[in-house]
C-alpha cells in the first residue's frame, strides 16, 4: 500500500484506515493483517472495525492478550458506541474494574450463554480458548504479534475470518522450553500467530498504519529507523505541539536536573553513570532511575500537547519506569519509596513485556545492557528496547552505565544459523547501535 | 617514532611465513572480536597452531580422514558432468528457473595454479558476466580475494557461484547431512561464515567497477547429503545478518594500529625456526611474550581458537572467573577472580565502595550454602 | 544460574573438588539400567561405528561395524543392537497392575548414555531405522523398524523435563555437582569425573589434563578422536576392505578382530567410567517426588507399548501443526512442574530460589490461628494468618499463592503483605488450605510462633490446552486445501533410498 508523501499525517492515516475497512468489507479475504507501529491508533482501528462489522450485521468477537487490554478496549468501545451491547467474556475470578462496572451497555459473563444479547464480545485469548462451541463471522485479534501460534490454534475455530492487528516491532512471544525440533516448520508453535497464518495463506493483504500519534517528532524518526527499518512511519504531531516545562527552577542544579532539562528540551536524555560492571540489581542505577522520577515530581512539570494546548500538570501516573527484569522492577518500586516524594510510588514500574501496548507522558528506562559484561540474546533483543523507548508522548530518559558501545563492539556473533528460516529484522545489534548513536547526542554524564 | 603498523606486525610474526585469513580465523574473529591476542596473531599472519604448540598447549583441531574423504567424494559427485546434480537441485528442489546453462571451471588456468593468476581470471570472467557479456551461469572454484586489515586474503575456492536473474548466488557444498530439512546449526553457521566472506569479497570485486552490492545475493544455497543417503539436497540460508556482522568485524580490523601501539617495543612471537622448520626459541621466552598481550578468554574459544588452551591455562593461573564461563561470571558483576569472590563471601576482604552491595549478596549466599551444608547436603 | 550456584562453582574452583548443588538426585536410577555407548563415524551422517551395550558393568557387549559405509553392515549392526535393546525393553512389559484402561507396567526401561551426543546418536539411529521396510529389495530384519520406533519414543520422551527413561550421565552428574570448570567442559564425562572422583592416585589437575588427552581418555563419543581415526582406524578399515575384496577369509577374520580390538580400546574406558558414575549417583539419595514423575514414565511406557502392540505407525519425521502445539504444551508443563518439584524437595534448590527472592524461609513471629472469614456462600471457614520474619530478599507480591515444604502436604497459603523490617522482611500469609474440614484447623496445620518455615510459589493447576482434532487442522495452520502432501506417517519409499559409495 502506498501513501502520498505530501498528504498530512491525518490524511495518510485516514487513507490507511479506509483501505483496511474496504478490504474487510470486500469479503474476499479470509484474513487481514494490520501492522501498527507504536501509538499508531491500533485501538482506534479496532473500535472502528468493530463498529463497521456490527453495522454490517456481523456479531464480531475481539480477542486480546491480557485482562487490562480487554478492559481498555471495552471502555473505548462503550464510549464510542453507547448504544451497542458489549459483552465481556471473563474467567470466574475476574473482578470488574470500577470504570468498567460503571458502564451501562456492558455485560460481564463467564460463558457465551450469558452474553447472548451482546453485539460485540471481548475476551482474552486464554478465555476464548476455553470456549468449545459457537462460531462467529469475524474476530478482531488485538496485539496478535504477541499471541503464540499454539494459542491461535486454540481460538481459531471460533471464527471464520480474522483481522489480525498488532505491532511487529515489539517483543516476540517466547517459551521456556529449549528445543530446536520445530525450527523451520511453517507451523512452529513458538512463533507468533500472524507469521504462522501468513505462511499458510497466500495473498493475505498486509496493511500498515503510517502515523504514530503517540511518539513526538523528536522520537518518531529514530524509533522508525532503529526498529522499523523497512517500513517506517512518521509522527502525527508537528514540531512544537508537544512541550514540557518545569513549574519551578532548579535550585540545587544537580545532574538529575541537567538530565531532566535535556529531556524536556529535546525529548531524549541519556543519564550516563560511571563505567562499571555491576549486577542487574545495582542499587545506584536503580535508585537513579527512581530519583529522576522523584525529582521530576518534586519540581512539577506542565505538559503541553494537542489534547491540552494550555498545558496540564504531570502526575505520577503520567510517568513510567521501564526495566528488563522483574527483580529490577521490584527494586525500582522500593527505590521510589526512598525518593522522599510522597507521590513517587504512584509511578508505573514494569518490565518491557508488561509495558507493551501502554502509553505515558515521560518514560524512564534502565537500559537492558547497562553495566553488563556481555550481551545475551535476551538483552540484545530489538523488541525489548523498542517497547521501552516507544511508550512516551513527551520524553524518554535512558539510564545506563558508560560502556555499552564497547559491549556491543565485543559481542560475538555466534547465534546458530538454521536452514530455510528467514532472518528476523531488525537485528538487535544494529537497532541498539542506532539508539545509542541517537542517545549519545543527548548524553549527560552523572 | 614507532614503526609503521605493517612493520610492527611483521616483527610480531618474525621469520615465519605469513598465513592468510582462513575460515577458522574468520570464525574466531566472529566468536571473539575483542580478543587482542587473537587479533594481533591473525593480523600479523602468525601461525597460531604452531605458537600454541610451542608454548605447551597444542590445539586439538585435527580433522578425521573419514570426514575429509567423505567431503571430497560428495563434492565430486555434486559437481560431476558440469555440475549436473547441482543443476537438478537448483531446478527441482529450489525451483529456480535457470535458463541455458554455461559452466566455467576457474580452478586451473592453463596449468598455472597461482592464486594471483587464478584471481585475475576469476575477475575477468565474473565482471564480464556481471556486465551481461559472458555466457556463464555456473562458475566453479572462483578464486576471490578479500582484503583483511590491508592484506589480500585469497579465499579457498571450494564453492560455486551462479548467476540468475542478474544476481550472483553463492553455493556451499558440505558433507554434513540435512535430515528432514534440519541440519546441525553449528555446522550451518560455520558454512555460512565462510560463504559470507565470499559474498563480501564478490561484492568488493564488483564495487570496484561500480556495480551495486545488490548484484550479489545474501541468500546462500547449501548443498548437503539428504538424510542418511549420499544423494544431495539443497536449502536456502538467509545470511543477511551474518554478512552484516562479518562486515562490521572486518571493518574493525582496520583499527589494528591502535592495538599495536600499546605493545612493548621489540615484542615478537617468532618461533626461531631453523632450516628444518624446528622451533628453536625457548618456550618460556615465547610464553613471556604472549603473556604481555591481553587475551579475552571464553570457554567457547575451546571450540574455535588454536590459542584457547594456552589462554585457559593463563586464566586459571590468574584465578580468573572467565574459566567458569559467562553464566557464572554474570552473577559477580565487576569482580574478576575466584579469590576475590570467596574473600568477600567469607568476609575476609573488606569491600571497596563499589563492592559493598556485591559483598552483602555474597555473604547472604555464603550463609545459605553454609546452612545447607550443616543440614547435611550430600557429599 | 543463581548466585548460589555460581558461588558453588567458585567454591569448587578454590577447593579443587566438586561441591554439591543439590541435596538429592532428582532423577530415578533404575536398579537395572541399560548402558549404551554409541560411536559414529566422522563425517558420515548417522553412520554407526560401534556400540557397547549391557545392563551390568561386567556384561558389556561390543558391537562393531567393520565398514560403516556399507549399508548391509549398518543394518546388521542396527539389528543386533536392536535385539538387545528390544529384549531389554520387553523384560519390563510384564506384571501389569491396575484394572481396565488404567492398568500399567510397574517399572520402565532406563537407557543411560555417557553424554548429550549419545542421545543425538540414538535419535539419528532411530530416524534411520524406523521407516525401513522389512520386505522388498532392501529389506531389513523385522527388529530394525521396531527398534527405530522405540528409540524415537525414548528420545522424544527425554526432551521432557524430569523424565528418566533415557538420560545422559553427564547431565545427571552436573545437576548434582558443581565443578570449577565451564558448562562446555562439564559435557566431557572424563573432565566432569575428574572433579567429582578423580582416578585413584591422581590429583584433580592431573585427571583434568588426562581427560583432554585422547590417548589417555578416548572421547566418550559419539565421535572418535581424529588422531585415532587417522592413525589407527583408517588403516584398519582399509585392511578389512582389502581382505574382503580379495576374498581372503583368514585376512578378513584377522582384520575384523584387529578392528574390534582397536575400538574396544576406545570404548571400554568410557564404559567403565559410565558405570563408575552410576555407582556414584546411587550414593546420592533420590528426591521424594521423583517417584511421582516415574509413575508418569510408567504410564507413558505402557501406553506406547500398547500402541506398538496395536501395530502403530512410526513417528512422523516432523510434528504436524496440532502435534507440535500439543507437544509444546506438555514440555512447558513438565518443565514448570519439575522446577517446582525440585524446589519443594530440595533445600539446595529452594535456597537457589530464596537467594533470587522467589521463595523465602524464616521464623514465625506472630500467629492468629483462630481467625475466620465468612465465604460468599455464608460459611465460616478458618483463615489463620501468620507473620514470618526472613533475611531473604523476598520479591514475591501480595496475592501470590504459596506451598510449603515444611508443612504437611496439602498446606496452602497466600501472601497478604510483604513489609521491610530493618534489614529483614516481614511476610504475612493467610493459610487457605490443608487444615481439614472442621471449623477449627487440624492440629499442626497452622504454623506456630518460633517455628522455622519455608514457602515457595505454587505453580498452580493449569488446564491442558485443547486443540482441534488432528484431522481438522484449521486454515491458519494448514496450506490451502488441495495442496496436502503425502501422509508423512506412512513409511517412505524406504527401499528406494540410495546408499552408493559401497566400496
């Protein structure tokens, strides 16, 4: 699909959406794939597609990957279509969020029978996998690049046609089982569902959303180059639409302030700690990330954007700290309580896996390679860094120890090579280099 | 004033004949790009196997005559009758539409087997083909040349290049089996590294006359025995990442001068060969020279590098954590030796500012292990 | 790897002897295992060269293929090894217990090979044999495909964590002992044994050096050392071939016995060392939950036996879409359970998880044994709360479900809160299960103050995934209708495989 380069982002995005809906209405395709870079309006598309299908007399189902994704989609659907009855297919121990409980057009049910009056039924893939009968005309599969092929196999009998929506640049699904027995098979169950479906069905249209509404102009080109080298996308907002300013001036003028100032002015900052090999639980790194959040909250910031043209004060909920490992997340949470700012514990802290699909104003990242002696495939994975550095609407601050460039330089290329398996792009090494080159321009030595 | 880089490299090698880069040294380069000792030995064209042996740590990389024989028989079979079997595979197994086929053997040019002569002939034929003037489709044994660190390395021509749709492809013929569509990934990786060197060399050759690198595909065709038979089968190997990685590593070698500058004057790995090719230099003296150059030992080196056993003994003597491998090493952050780990764990050493946290974690771990041993851990 | 295991390797380095990583052996050792030491020919795909096989140290049988490239000799070898193995397997197909569809054999065969390469060699042999035809121009003895199918069953089963029907000895040793060398070197049986039990009169250093010298310790296979190949084996095979070509029966017999002797010299050291390793492993107590996994092995063995008796087809070359998804589910569940079982059984493994904050142990400092709550169905049930003080760096969050190896089985709890207390941590848990049916918890079912107690996360019950029937592969996982290939389970046109090169 081509987009006119002269068109405005809004026009390009609308054209892409129209093309998708046209293909969907056409009915000649068993499946459609929509690749969506970070913040490209994937959920908006899902809501829109559900509406079109319902209007055409369909009773679509939506398959999401986590309960919070389901809740989020239902809130959006309910707001966009107050007259449509929406069903939430849930496990027995599911407790509706207050926001969801307040919706009048939404029913929560444990079995399909409870939701017979609903026009759209939403559930997690795991829940849909327990449904043994009933077939629907269309399913919309959200975050489908994170759904493993074996999970798709458990839900596929519930629908005739599928709209597969997702971000190919994020983390691949994984398994703890180390086996090579399925490598090279088109139906390798450890692959994501989209790839497997495309392997078996020729001529499936693959669309791409061309505009990121989340990433600011400072971030879109770099993220696009590093993680979407072959497709690319642009920022939806223009230069100057987004801005951060402090409510107070820095009195101590610490390196934290310098980093925050860099991030506020340019949208990026690399807060570089002295070179040292450390375990991933290194207190200095973890406390620094927490302190940056605390300092930001202490000083207070006003964020201007297309939604709040007169500015809006940033709260703890607008900030996230992203890490690679769960133990790091636990330690950052503890470190936030030590910052002295009473609101700091409200800052979201999570691993890349769990930050997928989420959005914040400012994101502070502990670089996965920080302080390491060598890089493993896990730490080099392009998807991990992509998730961490593409959650923000305003600014991204990366905390790292000096030495990542050397580490990349000395990384052995010893990955096994398999027959007839297409190389996965982007390459983690290359993507890391692009990001590092960008961050070097925004470096603040601590 | 220090001597120019090349002179210093020659001095490092001493009187021995210069060795070119080989498949093995390229693999070692990929596996341990940061190792100074390996980089210097390779860049100076030193004979690592002979040096390691003389230093008391012979390398174990012998090749079985059976494997060699099998490899040769298989390759001959695939190439017989102007590569008839190969053509069948390209057409039937890989479903390539090869039009009329020309076959050109670049192995021996009128009895002159010298590398330069063969390289010139290869260059002439391939450039003609690239410009669309030659009739050839299959080029057997092209002699390619890859500049590594400013030196020409002629690559052993045990492959075929073929041209289809205006692009050259590299074919590797290997004798390890493809069983039910899968082959040993380590062996495939080694074959791929070799093929990548050819791809880069071929691209260099064409680039010199302004032909784009797209003229050489980075998808390799691997031909190997099918299942347990002697019949060949073929598979594609996507080598894009490996080509990029090897290009990066080769670009790094250009910086060898920085490493050379750090060496003490007069350092040499010369074995002092006499006229019977026997090493006359005292082994201790050689070891002393080697000890002056930093090495980055990883257990994985044992699979690739002739110097690995020497480096391992050095790491053991230093009580280096490198001996235990990266998974163990990772747990100890910036600590380098087993002595230091235990000193901190048992509270015998006072941690520096940087080590306070690690020391606390180590003491907790040591306490747990002590508790367990008291509980009667099996001995 | 946890810091605790890493520290064990450092301790081994410093003390120059292996140190234990676990309190128990988590693999069952049969009282009558069958040891197989397979050797293959370098450069030849799955060409067996020899095997030593037997179920007692003194009863090893050496089988040799004089010319591994010769197809008939290869399958003669496969047939004789196959007969030994099938006889061994058959000896376990008796004394079936239990009734109806649930009856099963009370014991299973157990094949032990020296290292992971040995498993690969058996996998190749299984693949080579299982599709062979027993009639037609290249007929093989009946036992060959049968052997191939059983080997494939065992190799597939060995992929599943915690099973014990086919194991590499190096793997079991390295699960229990930490050495002062890397994982790579631990895969060499002789190097590993050098650290655990060096030969009498040798230091660990000497034993390690010997272990890497092929003239002292021939490699444990499956590949032989290139020096041996070039110096000894190649000339011996050549003499055999020459004698055969000339039809010189005396020379042939002499050449054959030379070959046997040469190979015996390569294989016997490994044979002896494997049995030494087994004896050593017997001295390590078996973990309690090993029996539970063994029972599953018995069920799997019984069910495959029945499948063979019903004339079942050989295993496919590659898994189908549904078969692969199913297998992935089994493998994942088996691994999660095995890890949890080990931590439950073994204080060393538990400590590993404790040092990573994934489990904790401490002393009960406060208890509310008579606390009750009213359930949704208006029943009053005991929900005692207990607070534990621990020095472990706990990272478990509230609502994590727990099990405890220090409490009677059935005990279940859930974390209420985790709070720092100076340099220690206070974890409050609510006991939710294992208290009996009465209104008051059964005696000993609730931890009491000053009691030492450990908790670890409950892996929980996961429903087995349900996939479409194997004849109904959905459109996302199968090529367009009409493109279906031949049934891969059907024996291939085996006889047509060309062998060539029979010099």
